[in-house]
C-alpha cells in the first residue's frame, strides 16, 4: 500500500503537500500497528493541564486497545481514561503529565508506566511517552501521547529475573557440592559432616522447604527399615520438633513405598492427596507437602531424599524435581565415600608406620644407600650417605644425584648410566679412598622403570 501511494506522489497524482502528508500519516499508522503503539491527543484548556474542560481525542486504535468499539462506550473526556488508571498508579501518572506540561522549558520528558483497566475489568501495564506543542512563552497548547502495552514484556522480565535468581541459587548449591567433594580430600569426617549439612541447608532454602533429610536403608531382623542419616530444619521445622524423635522406621509403616521407590518412582504432592495410611504416618511430623526421591548406588536401592513443606500444600515443579534428583545422587555419592574414611585413615596410618619402619631399616645399614627417580633426582638418602655428603637429606631431596660431585658423575661410568646398560656396578675415588657402587633398577607393577637404588661401600686396596 505504501509503495502504491509513493508511486502516486512521484507521479504527481495528488497535490504534493497533501500526498506527502497522507503518505507519512499512513506510514506512521502502519509502523505504530507493528509495534503496538496507540495515540491520543488533548488540547489544553485555560492553560490548566489535566483539566476536565480539556478536549481529548481518543483514537479508535486507542479505544480498541482497551476493548471498546464505540465512542459512547469511551467518550472523548479525560475522565474516561483517568478513572481507569489503577489506584496505586493514578497520582503518579497524573503528576508525571503535569510535571511535563508545567515545565515551560520543555526539558521535562513524559516517560512513565502505569496500569490501566480494560473493558473486561482486567488491568494491563502500559508505557507512555508524550510530546507537547507550546506557544512562544513555552505554555502548553496541546499534548500528544503514544503508549504501548508492555504487560508481556514485564512478565518476561520477571520470568528472566526469577530464573536468574534460581540459577544463582543453583550455582551456589553446586559450589557447595564442590566444596563437599573437596572436603573428602581432607579425610576429616567432622569437616565432611559440616559440609553435608551446609549442602542440605542450601537445598532447603532453594526449595523453600522446612525439612531436608537423607534416609538410608538397613536390614533389621529380616525386615527392611529406613534410618535418618542427615537432616536440615528451618525455623518452623525446629519448632515442630517435639519430644525424642524416632530415627528408624520399618517400610511396613508405609506399605508399597519400598517397592515403588525400588522401581525409581518418586513421591510428590500434598499429604491430603496421598493414601490414608501415608497421611497417618506423616501427620505425626506436621507435614503438609513432601517430595521423596529414591537414591541408588551400584548395589541398588540405597535410601531416599525427603523434602518437607510444613506450611503449604503444593506439588514441587518438574524443574525442582530434576534438581533434587541430581543433588540427592551427588550427596549419596559423597556419603558412601565418607563411610570409607575410617578405612582410609587406618590404611594411611599403617602406610606411615610401614614407611617409618623401612626408613629405620635403611638408616641402620652402615653403607650409604640412595634412591633416585627416572630423572636421576634423589627421593631417599639414608643416614650413612647423609654423613658422607655432609648435608641433611631434606635439603638434597629432588636434587640431581650428580650433586655428590664424584669423578664418575655425568659420565658413562655413572652408576645409573651403567644400570641402563645392564652393568650392575661401577667404581669411583674420593678423598684418597676407592668405593664400589652397586646399582639396581626399580620396576613398577607394569614393568616400567620407576627409579634406581645405589649402595656404596668402601673397597680396601
């Protein structure tokens, strides 16, 4: 349509000024439709902005945007619009228009957002901006306002902000889970337990729950039971704890659960929607809604993660369920590893004891003994060699064996060079004495060379 009108303008079929105006107005209207922009105009009466006497011209597009078709449904008076502004936005919006109009310099822009009621009673959020025609004194003569519906835009921004907050919380949980994994390296069970509780705390706050618990299975007198392993409680959760708590229950108290959870099925929703015997079991804990997620190891069904809401009836969202399943399995992995800590500590202490024992044996040997790695750097020196060199072994570890500075160092007669040629011994002179060096190659389980052992003894001439 615009192309045809432009052709008419160029062909001179309209008076030039009229054609250009018509073309520009049509172009503006079509552009406004694309971006959802509608306009209205108001003449300023008696130099009083926002006066009931001011003549207002609501465009048909403006009326339609509010759900009206006829002028009598939305008359050309200011009250038609102003009375539909949401009570919380009315004063702010009218003040913004007045401030724009009263500024005789024209430097105060009109740029505001407000809620406006549609014909069906619903409110939508609009963004409005305006421009004002003024006389030579700067006094307003008329104002034109353009506005567009930004409700969906605001809702989208709210969703983005909510997901951003959710993502930040998830990142915080994953950071804590990383710290949890790092605490395993400390081989400190107390540190690990504290890290586990911190992780449960973040999960509880993330899901706005009142309890986060990890329960593990155990066989008691031929019956499968579930026992509480770790727990976090909100302030409400702590207030609801009364008397000595039982931390172990037979699956018989909630028939069907063991089979359901073994098959990987989760439980999610308000207690009132569950089976009567389930409601009886959980009412004692003042639970209104909960999630139960089965946890597995290589050996099968291990236990479950339980998240309680004690103040609201709700079902946890699909996104929350995906996150909880991931968190639960990661925590299970850490707990399984933590149970090996005692064994690790015992093995570590045994290794320390063995290392000390072998070191004592080597130190008791009167002949100098050294161990080097494949790069010919010292990894062990016994007391006899320490005395021969005249330096503490701790200062020599990691240094090349040529630091000993004998006549065969850095030559083909070096003990390690000989060992690489499958020659088992060599000789050197030092301080007028002759020494024999016996060399053996150290092997790993896979047969690869891991280092060399050299034993030095004085040879009587």
